[in-house]
C-alpha cells in the first residue's frame, strides 16, 4: 500500500445524501420550499457539469442543468425532502455556514473537488465560493 488515502478511487461507501454538502464548501446554494430543499452550484461547462449531475443522480436527487452567465452552468438537484435537514443545519438566516461537528468525508471532498478544485503551481487548490470565508465564522 502506498500510504496515500484513496479519496478518489471508486466509491467504496454507498452514496449518501449528506455527501452533497461538499458543494456548499465550493459556493453552492440551498433553497428551501415547503418541506423540501434543493442544492445547486455554478461551475464551468464540461466535465464538472457531467460529473456533478451523475453524482446527484446516483444519490436519487435528480439533476438539473441551467446555463448561467459567463459560459458557466448551474448544476442542481430537484427539490427533495431529504435535503431539508441539510438546509436547516447549514443556514442561519440568509447565510450559509458550516455546522458544528461537520466532518469532511472523502465523498464530500469529491463533490468539492468536482465543483471547485484545480491544479496550481503549489499542487491543488480547493476554492471557496465568492465570499466563502464567512462559512467558517
């Protein structure tokens, strides 16, 4: 064994709804309606849209793609009651915030990487969404 964690190997664990919380670290948004919520994130067109749509579908959340400004695309789930708990834990008023006890699992990291990860001169960069520093306040 190489000693490196196999974070990006084929998913060993069964996909879970909570895995999508990685999108919120990448600037994703939650919208609540009635007793359901949806999650979405704006990404560059191409492999990111396909990867995220497939991952949402694999969790039974469905996926919607919408063109956004600047040649980008919004990738989001359908409204689903199973996302309501995530929305309640991650939002304080109109702000999104990392909830107490949050654990960055391999699956959540994969969502973050797919939405906002990129190679840079020092290795790999995981971007936060615009104004993302408030997530950790």
